[in-house]
C-alpha cells in the first residue's frame, strides 16, 4: 500500500484482477440468535454460497460485518460457537473504518484457513455460528449497528454484509465510503529492491548460557524474574532456577518451565526480559516450541506460553503503555476451552474496573511444536507471522508509541483448569531471539539473517542503541 501511496495512485488501480474473477460470484446469508436491541454479545450467524461457475478456495474469502462501537475505547473479542467447516478453520479480526458513519465505525472480518477447503458451484459453507462481545463483558447495543437485523431469525440473503475474494468485493454494500479495496500482496509481488541492512542496529541471542545465574546472561542484557507479582495466580513464585539452557539438535535451547500442584504456593512460573527498554519499530523474531501436554503429571492447567514486547503501565489508561503479544493457551483459559493462539496489540488498559483498549487475532487450533514467530512494526501497521504466513495485521491506535522490553514468560492464568494436587510441569522452549531496528523484514529475510549469524558462529550481539 505504501508503494501505491508514494506513487500518488490508488492501490486498486495497480492490483490485477484474477483471471477467474469474472466467473466468481458469492453471496452472504445472515441470521441472528441474539435479537435484542442490547445483548451480552452479538451473534451474527453466517453462510457463504458460491453462486458462480468456478470452484472457490475459501482461504481467499473474507466476510465483513459492520457495527458501531459502544464507546470510542471499546475493544471486542471474537468467538466461534459451532461451524460445519470447523471453528478451527474460521478466523475473526476487528478493524476500524476509515470513514465512520452513524451506524458503523468498526467491522468484524471473518476469514478461513486452508483447512476450510473450497466451495464448488452451488455449494455453501453451511452454519457458521459466530459471536463477538466487549472485552470487559459490558452490555453492547446492536440496534444501531449497520449489519444487524433483529427480525432476521432464519437465514436469508443480506446485502449489509460484504463478501470479498482476495480483496475484491463480490457481494453486499459497505457503509458509505468504506468499500473494501484489494490489498497489496504480502509479501509484495515485486520484492523490495533494498536488501536488509546486515550492519544495521540489531539484537541476536542464541541463548548459549550454562544457567540463569551465568554472569553472561546479565552482561548480555537479560533479567530473569524472581519473587512474586503478576501476571498469573496471586501468590505464585517466579523461579529463576527453572530457566535452563541445554544443547538440542546442534543449538543451545532455553527452556522456561512452569510447575504447579494446583495451589498458588505450589506454583512456580518463569520469565526472562531484556534489561533495557529500547525496542520499538522494526522486526521482532523468535523460534519457540509450544507444548500442549505437560512434561510430567496430569494435563489441563490454564498455562500461557508467550513471546512479546511491552512498555509497562505507569497508571490506569496510561497513553505511553503498549504491548505486542504472541500468547498460546494449549488448554484454554479466559473462557476458552481448548487450544487457542492470540496475537494482541494493546493501546492501554485499566484493571479496576477492567477496561482494555486492544485488538487481537486468534486461531483455535494446536500449535504444539516448534514455530517461527515474527512481528513487524512500522508507522502504519503491526503484522504477526507464524511459520512464514501472515497471521494478523493491526493498525492505529495500537501502534507502539514508546520503547519496549522484549520478553518471554510461561505462567498460569488461574487454578481452575486442573484442580488435582498431583505435581505437574510444562515446558516452553526458545531457540533464538532477533530484533532489527527500523527494518521491516519478511520471515524469509529473518531466516537468512539468523542463518548468517550462525554460519559466522555469532551466538550473541546487541548493537541496538539505548531507547
């Protein structure tokens, strides 16, 4: 999109229409199971039908439901209650309209993973029982929402929902002045002509240490958390001894171990964080191994396995606070009952009463095993990638405004997941961490930079200036 803007041209004019687009035709059917003017959650149930003559892969299809935010700082969460295509194959993200109207300033965009398959001519997705709600569970008003129709309690065509394929609108009418436009390719069809600056300010750490008490850990700019304090279960302890390092497949691997016996006093969590707060725009990357099952003992605890960057909250609704999260919950938590990955971008929040200004992308599927995680930040977008694939894109007002720490932690959300007293332990492993200041790199470029460090036998370097 930046390339289009810099040329002074409309991006849509530079985007080639797929050869099959003329034959593509999709429609949206809608009903609601929450008919009231106000509700705890909005429940747009949807179907998408292929009314064209060619088979359409659902991975290129998105559906937008438009609504009016209850307050300017309201944030929302998406959930899929049930779907014939499988909730694990359906995604939901929230966006802000460029041209707000009296009945819409936000939208829920529903998408599909490759696992959702394709729609043959005449086929439909069948039921997608979807819902969204305010992050603090406050009552929402839906009677003033553009796409809401409380009288539509059985499926019927509904033109106030738009359906896009690869960004081109094939069905429906958006609120005035807010037609979705085809996005630029990601990665761009034409690769950038400027290669990454291998000599630019960067942090790379292969975690080649003997233990958390190795003097090099502190010398290389890391703080291992100890004592008590959030997040997690009040009364749990942060245990430096459970941050360990060992060789694995030719590399040194850091392990963050979480142990619990079902009590706060018997819970030990782990966290390692950069000592300096000096990271903002650029590319963040790590290779992380998430685990669905415990290393020892019974399963079921609501554990949170993370890679993130953040600015601490100085006071309620602190405008300088910011956070960019990968959070994997292998056993659910926060109302979820199974595997879920969140990428969340934060503007600010307050604890009491809870009020969060954030946006997130989620996927309900297993991420057990090793994964390459990348976050890129510039003055326009935050992008999250998993294993080279774009997972979520977030924009204003969630862009970080101040320098941040880089952090990994492994903690217990609550004691409700597994209530037994048998001791158990969970592992989260980290291969490396990398940051390139003020450079937006593709996942492939990140891998090339990491490979170059390792080929040169560089195990740690930090040339990022103080923030």
